[in-house]
C-alpha cells in the first residue's frame, strides 16, 4: 500500500484534507507545488494523486495539466475551482482519472478515493498476473493446453522447495526444459544447474565424474578433481536418463540423497554438498524397479515429486502454437504457414514429440521459398522435412497460394470499418461506437490501414 499524494499549496486545505483522509485509514503525503509533488512521487509512487491544478510558481492551470502524465500509472484526481468545468474536462482529456470541484465535498472525496484505491488494488493484481504469465513464458515451456498449464503451475509450486523431483515423459516432450524451469524458478537460480547424462558416461567413470577424486586414486588421476556434485554446490544437479544409472552408483546416490554426504574416489572422509536433485527418464522406471534393475529405495527417494511431460498427441492444440513459435525463432524474416501446412501439422502424429516438430519446422523454413513478402512454409516443405515427401517445386509465386487466416481476417476487418465509415458519414465517434472500439483505437486502425 503506497497511499495518497496530496498536491495543494493551501496550508489549511492540506491540513484538513490530509487529516480527513488519514482518519479514513490512508497514508497521506503532502506537496506544496508541482516540483515537490513530482519529486515525492519519484521517490515513492502513490496509489492515487490528488492534484490542485493551480499551484505555485505560476498558478497556471495549463502547467498543472502538464503535470498529469508525470504520475503514471497512478490515477490522478484533479481539484479545480468550482466554476471551472471546462478545465476539469480538459484535465480528463489530459489523462486525469476524475475531478473534484473546490471546495471539496468530504463525502464525495471519500467515494472518489475509495474507487481509486480499488482501482490501484486491481492494477496491482493485474501486474502480478502478468508477472506470472511472464514466468510461464520465461520457463521456455510453451503450450496453452490444460496439461501444460498444470505442469507450469506445478513447477511454480515445487520450484521454491528442496524436494527432489522426478520428471517422467516420452522422448522429446521437454523434460530437460522442465529441469531448467525448476532451477530458474527456484532460489537457486543464481547458482549452477549441472546436467549429468547418466547413460552417456561409462559406468566406471560415473562415480568420479559425480563425486570427484583425489590425486593418485586411480591410474590417470594426476591431480585432485572436484566432481559435478561440488560444481553444483548451492544449485541443482540434473540427473538425466537416471534409468541408466549403474547399480553400484545407485547405492552411492541414495546415500547422497539421504544426508547430502558423499565420498570422492580415493578420499577417506566424506564431504557434503547442498544440491537439489532433479532426475529424468523417458523409461518406465517402475518397470525397472519391478525387474530389479533399479533400486526401489532410490526410486522412492527420487520421486519426492513426480512431474509428467505429456506427449504431443495428448495436447493436439499445442501443435500449431509450438510450430508458430519455432518458425518465429528459426528465421529473422517474416514467415508463416499456408493453411495446408497448418492442416498438415494438425493431422500428423508426432512420435518424436516436440523435438520432432521443432526439427521439422526448422528444416522446412530453411527449404521454403523466399519472396519479397517473406517465407511461406507449405505442407510439402514440412512433409519433405520429416522425410515423407520429395523436395517441392519452390518456384510457385506466393500470390498464387491461398490466403492465410490472418490475411482473411485483416480483409474482413477492413471491410467492416469501411462500411461503418460510410454509414456514419465518416464520423469517427459514431463509427468507433458502432464497432465497439474506442475512438483512439479506431484512429490507430485507420492509420495502420492507410484509411485516414
Ligand atoms: N513446451 C515446449 N516449449 C518449447 N520448446 C519445447 C517444449 N517442449 C520441448 N521443447 C523443445 O523440444 C526439444 C526436446 O525437448 P527436451 O530435450 O527437453 O526433451 P526430453 O523430454 O528431455 O527428451 P529425451 O527424453 O529424448 O531426452 C528441445 O529442443 C526443446 O527446446
Ligand atoms: Mg532429455
């Protein structure tokens, strides 16, 4: 709660109004002229600014009007002399949120202030929601489907804890991204995220890789070497392909998970590390437990929390969204899909999940024909990219291709605006009202369409 900034040069008004507002439970700061008000706001923003338009040094209402934008995004309520209705309207035009005529009626003041405070509360809530949406994007885990939303929500909740997380899901569904997102959304974000590909490191080296070794502990150990666990101190250790971890290492990892202690190869005394464990596998770990190739006790230790990355065919709605995202990332030029390409993307199964989709879009966008208007990716380009077609003839001029949905919508919008303008005799206010737009919104559209 940042309170109210009261900008008025009359000491009696400052005192009385200030006391009245404080009596209502608000925190009030006062300023006696425009510069002081701006300085006070810059130092600490307010939820609401009550602004007298005629203040020193000029006592000029126009100078008062010019002050209004300085307090954005806080709502500004201007106070004007009783007869100054025109000035009040000018102030609203200049961005003021409301006005009060002086002498200010205390009851009216109370209502206006209550409304402004409610607005400030909503604005804060909105900013928070936007920040949350921002983190969802920052997570790098795109997808608007319910399972992806649920996954991001779980990540947000689990990230701040120390619980070990087990990420399960088919290949190419984003398990590594989940690990990254967990790390980035945790208080450990400033510390290292260290990935270990358990399947890619030979069994006999894995222990020394993870826990380090002392000089001379085995042939080739010419110097002390810290392990990845130590490198990850304070951060997150991502054990990818945990299902491939050899049995001897499983015991040692279990101990590390139990009390944070481990023994570098060749060392006599154990060391400790503060590391959060995230493990992942595309394998059926429960089946590995059942057939005895994965320790049951380790399995239960690892799955403090289980997060599942859903295969793409359980969230078909995400395909178009992800494809558009990868196309944007793949090229600097303006690029889009033809309607056939969109249909092709939606109708295909994606056994390789997001990884396959991404590779297909990147390849197709590199192959697709380039024209003055940008890159147009067609179904043929995509089919070729996944090895299901021959290289399409890329000479077809894009004007021959069917319109995209965007082009269709733009044309429809233009038509409706032109019709409405004709009906209203080019009256912008009436046209805007008919189209459910603000006047400014309409004017912006007209500018963009070259219709003004
Ligand atoms: N939701 C998503 N949003 C954006 N990109 C994604 C998403 N999911 C996956 N990707 C991308 O798809 C590719 C595969 O993701 P990732 O490597 O995380 O898969 P994985 O589940 O670890 O697969 P594997 O089991 O084969 O290791 C990466 O390029 C990743 O950036
Ligand atoms: Mg992976």
